[in-house]
């Protein structure tokens, strides 16, 4: 899924933060549990409040991930909590 994600990261630069975690690393075990990952690759799209908006397991068509990202970008912005910037995240694990 890496080439797909790299292309989407370039397409959404400045609008979506892309974060990458190695879930084989024991230090990231909490993330695996929290985001309910079931294998590799797993991609998780978070909305502005940090809630899971979409989850993708295995190889994906880029259009499915693109649609999930565009959907959260269309959602109106809520006032961010203090000390927390308004961001959207795409996690690949």
C-alpha cells in the first residue's frame, strides 16, 4: 500500500497529516489496540477530533482512501479544543 499512500500524501499535502507507525515495534502496541488493527497494512483515517472516520485493511484502491479523506475535508470545522490544532490524520500501520 506504500506507493498508493505516497501518492495520496502528495495529493493532500497541507490538508491532511500522514503518520506512519511500525506495529511490529512493541512500543506501538497501544496504537494497535486503540485503532483495532488486524494486520498489515492497515490504514486509519481520523477526523478533526481524532475519531476514526474510516479503516482500511490490506491492499486498497486509491480511490477508496481518497474518498474517505475528501469526506472528512468536506465536514465543517468544529472549534478546536484549547491547545489542540485542527488537523486531519491518516495513519498507516
